[in-house]
């Protein structure tokens, strides 16, 4: 179906059953773009694209965005690739992709050869899948949404915001159309909602009165936004974005060795940026906080409550992951003092996990870094400490003012 026909169809009869208060309705999304792993041809050097090293690369505004973190992650990996243990990073996997700013930054600068994005939120995953594989259709449709609704502002734009907030696929809608519409919904709400928050209680930019100097369309800058969407499609076409998965983080980490066994263990790095221990329900739908709605996801396989999902993630990273990883967290006191979290100084796989899965006993390096946040679970914007943990070779992990050692 052409983008024009899709736009026409969705603009008619906009009556929708409202979503539950505080929760944006989401459709099922395919777990991968394609059914099989894509071939990984040898990269042909640095990326030749005007956005590859641009300041802004991601089309999505994301709550809790951390200014400067991508550069620090890039420095960690950049040091590691000069070590004999790593050599190069063929694939960076981001299981909590969100806005994917770190992955886009690192593949654009050549720190890593390729990236794989994954997110359990069907809206977010649908956006990245469609931006990658149906780029021009998405561009056409978003331009139409902007021209007919956003650019007009006022009540017309607010009514469209309400439409997308309540939208869910009608019975009989094909999976492909549902995914495409979900991608449009994600981008529309992300660019017109306070701090880009897709779920929860956040309202439209400028409020219902639209009397603010910053109206609902102030973050919907069409030309640069479409350039970034096209950049995602270009990365996918060049094989630098290998896939987008709609999967729970554990399924993502377990599937990587099945899909890309030739890269295990040293040429894959997972970068994980999970929700905060506290107040994450205000920023994310797929939150580890039980009030955040994680269990509603069609790809969730756990009952999330309190500290348990954080402990489960920690247990997986300590005992079962088959490749190297970097983890960023809010600097919460319990993270390094709780044996069920990250007190351990090294990975502790069982004999079975070492022998059958090849899990290594890598040392866990711990660093404290300072970042500047946008909307966050903390008190407003501004600088805050972030915890970085990694199993990259310890001799390559910096120990300076930017990377303050902890517990070593």
C-alpha cells in the first residue's frame, strides 16, 4: 500500500476507542525486520554520509537523554579495540534502544562496524523497523501529517494528537499496516509530547490551551527530522544497521549468539542502559517499576516487581551472557553493595555455563562518570553521576577524571 493511500485511510473516520488513561495503545510488532540474519559484508571504511558525525542523528527525542554518554562509551570501546583480546567490534547490540543515540553515534564515527537495535516497547521497535526498511513511505506519511495537522497548530493539531494517543489497529488490519501506523504514531507523539514521553501522563507540548511560546509543533522540525529518518534507512541499506528487534532484553542477549555465532565472544559488545531503579514509571512504559506497565508487553516473559527485575538483569550479566558488555545506570547506592546486583568484581558463571555456553570469567570494571540529563528521574535537568560497568579488558578501561574508579 502506498504512503498516500495509508495517509488517506487513516485520516478518515478518526473515531477510536480511547486508550486507558496514561497508557498509549500499542499493536503487536514482528520480532525482527526479516526472518533470517543478514549477511555481514566487510565494512568499506568510514561512513560517507553528512549525518555520520553530525551533532544530532536520532529522529527520536527520548526521556532521560544523557548528554555526553555516547562519547564516553565510544572512548571505552575505542580503547578496547586496540587490545589483543578484542581487536575490533563488529557488532554493537543495544537491548534498551530507545532513541538509539549511542548506537548511531558510534557506528557513524567508526568506533563500531555495525549496530543491532532492540526494544521491548512495540511503538519504539515499530518506528525503528519502519524507518530502516520502509524509509521513503514513512517520510511521505510524516510530511503529510505535518502539512495537514501539525503545521496548522491549535485545535487541529491537538485533535490529531488525541487521535494518535488513542489509536490502535482496527480488527482485520494487516500486520504490515499495523506496524507502519505504529511507527507513525511513535514519531508523531514523540515530537509533539512533553519531553518526547510516549506513555504515562505526559501531555502535548504547550498544553491544552496552546498559549505557550512553544506550541505543539515546536519540536517537529520537518526537514532535519526527515534527514535523520533517511539516515536510518541509509544505515540499514549499507548493512551498518543490521536489524531491529522487538524483544525483551534477555531474549535479545540470548538470540545474538544464535544469529551471529561467528562474532562470539570478543567481537560483539552489548550496551545496556536499563530504566532507573527509582521513578522510571514516569519516563518509560516498559519500566522495571511495576507501575510502568512492563508486563503488558507482548514480548515480556517475566512478572516485574520491585527490585527483582534489576536482580535478574544483574544475574544474567554476571553468569550467562556470552559476549562483552557495558552497562550504564543511575548512581544508586545499592547497585554496588548488593550481592544480587553488582557487588561482584567478576563474572561468576557456573561450570555448566562455562563449558556448554562458553561464558567467560571476565572482570567487571566499575567507573563513575558525570553527565548532563534532560527529563530524568532525578530532580530536573542538570549534571548527575552515572555508573558505568563493563567487561571490556580492564587494562583498557580509563582511570581519570572522566572515569572515576569504584570498588577496585
